C-alpha cells in the first residue's frame, strides 16, 4: 500500500464524517415521493408520476480522519449534490449526516453558519475568487467572515500563500494569475480557516492537463503536511486513483462501489465499474498484498505487502519467480509467483 493508502488506513478511530441513508429528491413534493418509495413503490415510476428527480438514493458511507475520500462518477451521477448535502448547501430530503459527532441534519441556521465558517471549507471548480480583491485579501476572506482582526488574518493568509507557493503574489489581482495559480489561491483560502473537513468539487477539472497534474501533486504534498479530511469529487478515474485513499463510485444517484483504489481495480463491482478500470495503470495500483496466496514451506526472497505490481514485475524479470509477501511486522501473508503477477497485469481475477 502506498504512503497515501497507509495514511488513510492508519487514521482509524471515530469517523470524521458519517452519512447514512441519504436521499435527495428535487421537486415540490419531495417528501411525498420519498415516503412513497419507502413504502415500497418503484423509485422511477414515483419520480415520473410526480415529475421529480431523484439525485441521491439511499447513500451510506463514512470518512475517516485524515482520509482523502474520492466520490466519482459521470456527469449527472449525483456526486456534487451528495457533497453539497453534507454541508447543507443543498437540503437533503432524508437521511442522517454527522461531522465530528455533531448531527448536521439537525442543525438550525445559526449552527449551520458556524459549521461552514469553522468546520468545513469548500474548493470549487471555477475558483470563486473576488476580482476586486488582492490575492492576500482573497486568501484571508474566510477569516474575515469569522471576524478575525485584520493583522492576524493577513498573517495567517500569508502563511497559507507561502504554503501553496504564492508568497510573492500577495498584492496581485486574481486576473493576473494563471488558472493553476488561481486554484492555489482557492486552496489557500480554504485552508486558512483550518477546517476539519475540506470539500473539493472537481477543483482541477477546468485546468489544462499538465497544470491539473501539478495541482494533484500539490494537494498530496499539502495533505502530507496538514492531514486534513478531504472529500474530493471528480469524473476522472485516473485522478481518483492518484488521490484517493478510498473511492466511492456513483451511478444514477447510487453508490455502486466503495473501496480502496486497489480493491476497485482488482475486484470491480459489475460492468459499470469495470468500464472505469479498463485503462487503469494496474502496475501502479495493485500490490503484493492482494496477490499473495497461502503457501507453507516456500523459501523465497521476501517483499513488503505494499510492494507494487510494477516492482514485482522487475523482480520476476530478474529471475525471482517466487516471492514471500510479509507485513511490516514480519508476518508472512503468503507467496506470489510469476503466473499471479502476469494474471494481475492482464486484469484476470486471482486464482
């Protein structure tokens, strides 16, 4: 498992975000539609009858502290609606949401304002910067809303701009910055309030491919230092694989599979998920842990369970046709051989 994956796995403890049986129905009679569905009526026939849209269907998941939890799916799958329900920028029709143990779905307007000012920050696809404000003033905006004194908030904003590599641009206007630099300002603004949860709604999808890759690397670099709990929306499976400790794949408002990148690539839940994984870089995702087969009495060189398929291939090419797979504490998980490595590379299910 990568350092990214180890971080998410090691976080453990109580979940930072809990979502249970979440529904979002758009339309004037949303509660009636939901009640009809819960009483056993077919979802689609009820929605058509009332002229409503079911955007999120009975979603349940949790996010651990320090985890990057990626929600991905095609356009219209419900992923942005789902994340906006968590902060109640969109009102859920039914279900339970909690952040740090506080029930978001039971909060009044004043409590929601405090949640959005102090606990959650959001990074949007189209930056959302104020063109009449300087980069420094944009980065400090959340702190201004909190009521922090000018000198204090500017000092904090300068720290965040330095963190994202924009220390020399504090006095500039957003329109003088490239798209990637503007998104860095958006990150600095979101991080300045020190949120418990960071919501990222396709923040890099408007960027050119090379800049997008740089911003993905930047987010991972910041996460190594700050260990935030991040819900990240994308329609790009390769981006999901690169960033996510776990990935939730949505289709038509449903969560069709939730798992680590390795679990999803190795064991896709149906044809819809399998289509996403078809061009996945399997050699960079699959590890020895998922390939190890119990086998006693084999004297073979040992490799860590987190060893990626690409390194296993190199070892096999060098003549090591069998390898013992061990956890960090030395526990033997089993043996991986050349046939298992080649099957995994080809996308065949393990035997």
